[in-house]
C-alpha cells in the first residue's frame, strides 16, 4: 500500500515538474493597452504569434478557448479547456466577432478577443450569457483547414 502511495505521489510531482498542470487562463484585464480596436468595435490582443499559414476567412479551426463576461466577477461562461477537449468549428457558423477575429491567426498562436454585443449575441439572452453582453475570449489555434 505504501509503495503505491509513494509511486502515486512521485508521479504527481513529476507531472507538476513537467508542466502537466497547465494553469487555466484568467480573464485578461479589460483596460490593457494591448487591446487593438478594429473599425467594427472588435478588440484584438495577440498574446503569442503562431507559425505557418494564416487562417483564412471561412476556415474550419481546431482550438482551445475560454470565454468570460465583462462583469465585476469575470464570470467564465464556457471553456474547452475545462472539458479537456479541443473544439472544432467552421468559422462561418460562429458569432461575427469570431468570424472577424480569428482569420489571420497562425497555428500555435494565442489571441484574445473582446467582442461587443453587436458582434456576439446582441439582445438575445443565451442563458449564461445575458442579453447585450460584451464577451472576452482567449483562443489558442492548433489548426485551420
């Protein structure tokens, strides 16, 4: 019994040392100077530039993402990281903020999007997302097809 406990603890510490305990992202500061406002009102913050071919408009993307509200509690409303599975979406089926904000990303890149309600769900209440909400996302791109 002690041997299994010891081996389990060693494996746990080895995983921590190897970086297997990836820190879940926190909502980025809303007032950072890193945000670059687009003509549409979308704001983009490139955290990490990827390599390779840039994602084209209308592509299907394989990503990890986390989404927050801009409320005082920084409410997280969805995350593929929490599910432990990458998400795959055709951009043409997504909110306008993603359709505009993801093209140009390269594989390995990390981008933050601050999406005004008009480019998200507008005046529609989506359960966890109240009507007229500005949304913040952190997106890591793995592949674009």
